[in-house]
């Protein structure tokens, strides 16, 4: 069994090597590098970036050659890896985790001709752009679905680290939840890891034990979906479609789709039109989508979800429309207004409806 | 809390404790024979990936469990050849085994990513399993949980009451004297090491076949190190290992539970609970110096060669 | 008659093999590595070159090698002293983190007005103090309560990492950092000076080498070094001679804690330049391997840390230049270690191929 796996791997790799050494001279092709913080086998965050890379490879196969490095820690090693990509002729480099921010900028200074794209960061330079997706818009949709599907009114949220993206996700989810079910509450458990199936499953079980009958997660493994399936409740997946881990439990997932962005940016470099900017694509850009709803979801719930999704795409509503208060009861924003991008990016509080405080 | 919630919580604690218990028991036997195998994490990972892969391909969890034990043994065999026959330093060899295990399991596991499997079947005894609270806890577990408890008793009996266990302990206490009496020191150590490897493999398989039936790179996530620490914590006694595994597993789960309740202690401090508690309890039970000295296998980690 | 392969102890460790063994190990690893690459479909010779030669074929490459090896060296030399005396500090990683927090924390507290020439030395001292304090816990619990230092130091590693998480997500978070878990960047005077323009090689490496030299002198000449060796090899004799076991436990734990803490400070005051959740890089654990590969001797540790560092750099290089999956690099690293450990046996033992003699009944 092992031998045939090795053989299959060998054949695949040989084919890839031959394909990579393809006719067009290397000097013509744009080399695009990708730096991943986790393994592409996580089937979550890094995996989706790699799916984007493969789409880029496919779409521009005669003009582009891609390389990836996975499991790159966010410390001192990252700078070396990024520098090596720059040194070895890569003209466009995507660094896909916020912890790569300062290393990317340091290397960008040394290689002014190379273009860098940093995901989920906020520092730019002439040759460094930033990009991310408005995952919180996806959270708004699933928050509303949760409000309809919960009986107990208790939602369990398995979260990784209290970084802004996770916090704004929790808040967007809770705001949408309470519009549908005002008495509902969200209980958050921090597993302090992006990817630890055992711990995520334990967190899920702890929340279910406390009466949660819908789970949402901001961690990368399908373990919470499995736990939900086992206990007969509902759950939302993260980063990729996780339905096969919980056919009855899995309502939908927020999926990151980087394909279009990667193709656009590579094309821009090829056309000489690339410039540093900040991209924060919402549902309207296709960078964040919702996976197909569970066929068992009631029709009216699905219709409501689609309505919210369309309203977000058309910018009729946003994830953070006022009025709402933070947990201490203080109003964050009055009616008729909505949070600016800057306010969303620097969110460090929980809204009403979330049980427990943010670590200060 | 309602009886259902109590029962559910206890089941989760069992799930958290069992992989630790299986691995720790195996390592306990290994260390009792005087061999320090720090490769627990690597052996657990290989067991997890092999168990999952075999179950996936064959469709049978039994095949998976057996494959996991054999895979763990194979890794332990590599260690044994290096450390027992070639007399390489045991500490470094064990650490190298962990590095190898992490890389090898990731390599082998590529085709298994994203594949869900049904979890290990759990016992159902009509009438008994439906009892409130204790029903599922005692009569509704899966094979590996029952095996872990059986191993606690079995290893205790083996070490304390059987002649073979006495021989093994002698080898761990003083390998020169044991050799002088005529016991095959190296062979016994090989067997102890292989047994430890099999148990670690099963501990890893419990994660990939029961707790979260899937394969994910590095899914053991450091539990191997906890298991190693638990052997020390338990002063090399099987019953204490059981207590330690459940103490740690219980607190590890408990802190997640506390977070859900909305405790305003920062989650990082709650996460420290199991580690701090282990230190505190160890300190309390170690105060009696004589008891500790009697328990550490005197030849732990020392290479054995007949000419010395 | 059946062939009998036996290991026969040499009366004295073979000096020739002391140098030949690692060479043999590297040769065997190269062969096995070539075979591994060939089976997986990569060109063997080219792959080995990418792994071992390319990373160090430029000034920047050598600087990176030294940079990567420095924390390994520092931690390993501290640990080796303890290991010789049978004191098992498995928690160097935790002491590394606490050292980083102490040194980095001091910088954050005092950098308001730009610091000065005194800042870096103060940070180094703080880092050492932090590491020492964290190592003092297992030392205290062992000498006072007999609590095994393996467990205490290991558990404290997890506590240290969680403490780091708490601080960078909470009280020490950069207020201008968009709520990212990171501290402010350190000011210029809180960073280690770069030695070679255009590289990341910093003063930390020189200091580490100096410490290694010091360790060599102490171990081979001083009374302390003698005590360490005797306590480790013959505890009863040591007791008769009046060498205090308890003092040795304290000394070795504090020393390894100080050096690990210093390494942590160098990491944050060097290539990283701030406190982030990604400070722990398993150097504390890898250093254990380096210590044994180097046979607990400072020179061996120097070479061992360079070899291990090269294997990490090679793995990265192979991913970029060969598109080798990172898992294969891990397997290769494990193999390298195994062969290095296995070949060491030839120093102390001779392989005898003989015919087994039937024992009398």
C-alpha cells in the first residue's frame, strides 16, 4: 500500500517536473511564488490558497510558472524563504498569512523590482500590496441562518485567536443572529490554534454539552462538523466545503476563493499594469462565497439567506449597520450609519449577545 | 447540570484521556525495562496515519487498529536497532524518531486528507447502556477505551505479580546484574520497546479513528510529549498513569468548558490549567523522597553492552 | 556455522573513528538521500546539491546558516552541561520564550525616548535573568520536593508559550498595530547590530561563539567542569568527594536557563525585531539533539548546530528549487540524524564478524 503510494507520487511528481520543464523558455514565463503558513493538506486556509494557485497555473499555463513553500513559520525563517523566492527569479510573490507582514516588507525593500502581495495585512509599500476578503459578510449570512435553525438559542463558536478578523467575524455573526432571534447568545471558546482537530472537537463537544445546537467555527479543520454530526446538531464550516464530514449537520461553509484574484494580479504584472493597492473583496467580488446549502435546509431559510447575500452584494446592507451596542451596553454606532473599514479592522470588543469578554 | 450533560462531559473526558493513557502505558513498560524512548509523538503519528489509512482502504476498523499497532511497532523497531543494538544515545535517537515520524506520517498521509470515516463503533448493551450517567460511560465505549483500562490492570499485574514482569524490572534496575543471572537483557528490552511502540501506535489511532475520524498532518499535536510527562508523573506505576491521564484530559477539556461558560479569565490562563495542575500534583506526591527513588528505573536511558 | 556480527567494546575510544564516524554518516546519508530522491522522481545529484550546497554558496547563505545555528548553539551548550551531570532540562524552549519576553519586555518598557547604547546589554541581561528564573522553578521543585525536572520543565514550556500568547494578544499589543497580536517594533538601539552589510548576521553569533569558547575552557580546565563530569559519571564518588548534588542541579539548570533566555532575547532583538506569537521555533528541543550530536562537547555542538541548521535551510531550498514537499525534507532530516547517531557506535565499539561458538550445555 505504501509502495503504490510512493509509485503514484513518483509518477505525479515526474509528470509535474516534465510539465514544469515545458517548451517555453523559462525567461519568458513569470515565476509566481506562494508562501503558506500551514500545510496545504489542512483542507482549510492554506489549502484554499493553493487551490487559487492551481487555478492561476491552469489559466495562464503558457505564461506563468508557480512555486509554493508550505509550513513556513511566521518567525525569522519567513524572511529567508521570501528572500529566496525573490532571489531565484520570482517576479510576483504572495505571502498568505498576516504574520508574514514585516518579513515581506523587509524583503520588498531589498528587491524593489519584485512585486509582493500580503494577505490579511495592513502595511503597504510601492511594491507591496495587501489583499483580503470580507469574511465577515459570509458570517452575516450564516448568523441569520443560525438564528432560524437554532431551537435552544445557544450558538457555539469555536475560535482560534482573538485577532481582528476573528473578532469581526464573531460580531458580524452575532449581529445577524440577533436580528432573527433576539434572545440568542453566542458562546466563544478559544482553542489558541488554527488547526488542531482534537482540540477543536473537544471545544465543540464542550459547547454542545452546554446546550449549543448550532456551531460556527473560525478554525481550519472539519473536526467541529464531525462533532456536530455525531451529536445531531448543525454546524457551519470554514474556508472550504466541509459537507462530507457532516452530511446532516453541515449547513454551509464560508469558502475563500482566491482564484480570480490571483489570476488578475498575475495578469496585471504580465501587462505591466500592477500597482500597490489594498483589496478587500466581499461577497460581491467572489472572493468569499458560501458553499451550497444543505439540501435539508428549509426553503424559507435558504431564501432568507440568499436575500441577505444579495443585499450584501448590492451594498443595500452591510455587516455592521447601526444601531448596536457592545457588551457593556455602550452604543457603538447609531441607526442609519455603518462601521467604516477602519473601524472594522480595529475592532477589539464584542457586541451584545456574545458570552464572555475579549482578553485585554 | 442535568444527568445528560454530566454524562456527555464524562464521555468527552474519556476521549481526551484515552490517547494519553494508551501511549503512556506503552512508554511505561519501555521505561521500566530501562529504555528511554522519546519518540512517542512520532510513533503516535505513524500509528494514527497507518490506522486511518488501513481502515480507509480495507473498510474495517479492526484492520485499522491492528495496522496502527504494527506501524507503531515498526517505528519502535527502528529505535531499538539504533539504541539497543548499535548503542546510539537513547535521548537523541528518540528525538530523531519523532522528527522522522512527523515527516513520514505527513508523506504517507497525503492521499488520506479530506476523507471522512465512521468512528470506531461503540458498545451497546440493551438496558445497561441506557442507564443514566454511567450507562454510556461504562457500557458504551469503544474497543480502544476498554483496551486502555484492561492494559492498566494487565500491566500492573504483569509488573507486580508475574515472573516475567519481575525479570523486566530487574533489567531496568540493573542490567549488569540481570545479565549475570542469565537474562537476555537486549532481547527483553527489544520486546518492551516494541510493546511500547504498539501502544503508542494505538494511542495515535484512537485520535484518527475515534476522537476525530480523519487524518490531518500533525494531528497528535504534542500529546506524545504529555504522555511522556505522564509516565514520570505516575512514577512509573500503571494506576497512577490512569489517574494522571484522566486528570490531564479532564482539565484540558474542563478549561474549554469553562471558557464556554463565559469565565472572564483570559483563555490563555485557563489553557495553562492542566499543565500547572500536573506540576502541583507531582510536587505533592514527590515529597516522599524514598518512594520516588524506589520507582525510577535505575538504568533508564543507559546503553547496555555485555563487555561493560 | 552461522555468521555472528558482534560489537566488541574498544579498550579506548578510537580517535580515528571520532572524526571518521560523522564523515561516514554523512556519506551514508548522501547515498540514502540520493536513493530517496530517485525513488520519488527527483534527480538525485541535483537534489543533494540543492539541499546541501546551494544554501551556503553565497555570503548571505552563510550568514543565514550562522543565524539559524546561533540559538541552537547557545541552548545546546547550556543543556550539555546539565546532561553531563544527569540533570535533564527538557524545558529550554520555555526558558527561551521567557528570555525573549524579559529582554523584549524591557525594551518595550524603556524604549520611549529612543534608548541608547546601554539598551541592548540590558536586554541581554534581562533575557538571561528571565531564562534563569524560569529554570529556577524546576530546580527548586527538584531540590526541595524531589519533583522530577523533566516533567516540570516540560510543562512549564507550555505555560511559557501561553503566557507569550496572552501578552501579545493583550497588554503588550501594539496600539497602532490594528489589533494584530504583536508588540511594537523595537527601536534601533534595542536591536543587535548587523555584522555584514546586506545580511542578517548579527552580534549574537559572535557572542554565542565566545560563550562556546568559554564553555570549552571551563569544562576542560576548571574545577567546575571536573565536578560536572564526575557527578554525571560517578555520583557516589562525587558525594564522597563533597561535590554537592543539589548545587549542581541549581547550577546546571540556572546556566542552561540563562543561555536559553539569552538565545530568546537574541531572536527577538535580531531577525524578528518585536514580540510576536511565532517566537517559539522549537529551538529548545532541537538543541537537545544538537547537544547529543555534539557529544556534549562545545566544539561538537558547534558543528552539530551547523549541520542541523543546514538541513533546515536545505529543506526550504529544496521546496523552492525542486518543488519537494516539505514532508520529504522532514524524512530526510530524520534519516540524517539516524545515520549520525548510528555511526557514532564505531567510536566506542568494534564490529567483529566471527563464527558463533556453541555454548556448553
